[in-house]
């Protein structure tokens, strides 16, 4: 590496670290603001606060390049629905969004060489936002307005948390697992080493990251409930939250969701190595040698399906 490129790499890493600090602080503030919106116990404050916070979440994401313009517009609706429905839901969403955006920035110099369409911050579009956010937003609205028609509130809360724990776990595993010094192994064939970036390729670092990503979402969910119980002025006796149970549940959901995502990625999502671009790609082509999988689902669709499966399992088996 030349001196000039070394300096540029150091400046890029410094900028990335600064961006991560801002995202982390924004996440903490967002969790507190969500709780305050519900703790006020006023319907108008709740509506206006949810709308403002949903919009601010989208704006921060756009400014930090975590979202493109279409993704930011989609995020407003996703943010409003979750934040309005429940303080725990809004806190979990904020945690997932800000921490996932932060880990996307880690070691950007390495990811540019490995990932097919790497963008600093993620640059998620509306399709990607809806893949992560549409289903849990519907769960949140069912929780708030369903009146029990869609199951118990505890089962719906479990499904919501599990979905975002899955998304958080998968994002952390993808963004940090690719930095592992050991080569990934294909989840459907443990004896086979594959190129970093291959769908369904897993590492020990990736599994640890998926548990961590899920746990962080669970921690925010717990903080939202605990703060609401401590500060709410709505006269409602809010149930206590068991940190060990909630965070453990969320970490497990993160690992389970990553497992499902990896199996789907290895079987019905195409991975091939492009000799021209010198990296793993998701589409067949004349210069592409197939590694694994069939071209059935896109990455966004795999994320959607794995999130739904994780939420359904949590809904059926593990009400909080």
C-alpha cells in the first residue's frame, strides 16, 4: 500500500468511526424519545411524537447514507407504525436501525473488495426497508388495534421482537462475519470452504455477531418497557420486564433467523464468482462461475422470508 492510499484508508476509517459514534448517540436519544412519547400518557403527544420521531429517524438515515431517498420515505411509515403502537416496539426498531447502520460502516475498505454492491452506510432503498419493516409494522398495528383478533398481546410482542432480532442478527452476521480471518463454510456442506460474501457461508465470528445483533435489539426492547414502567403517567400498571429472558430470547432469535437466512441463501439464492469483477455476485453471467444456490429469491426476499419464519416460530412457541 502506498503512503497516499494508506492515508486515504486511515481518513476513511476515521470518518466511519465518527459516523458510528453519531449513529450510536442517535440511537440512544431515539430510544429515550420513544419512551417519553408513550410515558406522557396523552393521545395527541403520542400521535405527533410518533410522526416526528418516525420522520427524524428517516432523515438521520438519509443524511448518514443508511437510506436512499425512497428508503427514507418508506422508513417514515415503518417508524410511525412501530413507535405509535408500543414503546418497546419503537425502541427495538430504533436499536435495529441505528446499530445495523453502524456495523455496515465497519471496515468499509475490506467490504468494498468483497461485497457486490457495497455502499457506505448501506444506502437501503424502499424495497429493502419494506423487506425488514413491513411485516413487523403490520404486527405492531395488529397489537395496537386488533383487539385480540390476531392472538394475545404477548404472542404478538414476541413475534415483533423476534422479527427485528432476526433482521439485526442477520445484518450483524453479514457485516461483521465477512471480516473473519477464517474462510466461511457453506452451511449445507460444512466440509466446503467458500469465498467470503457467498450466501450461506458461515463463520464463528458470524454466529457470535448474529447473537450480539439480536441481543442488542432485545436490550432496547427491555429498556423501553422498564423506562415506561418507571416514568409513565398514564395510570396503567405496566408489567415488569425480565432482562435475562428478553435479551436471551432476542439473542436466540438472532441466531435462529441467521440460520434460516443462511440455509435459504445457500439453496435458493444464487452465488457465483465473477472473474471480471473478482468478487461474489448474485446473478449468473458469461464470466460467472456458480458457487451455490439457485436463482429463485433475491437477498431482500430471503431476508423477508427468514424474518417471517422466525416471527411465526416465536409467536407460536415463545410468548413473552
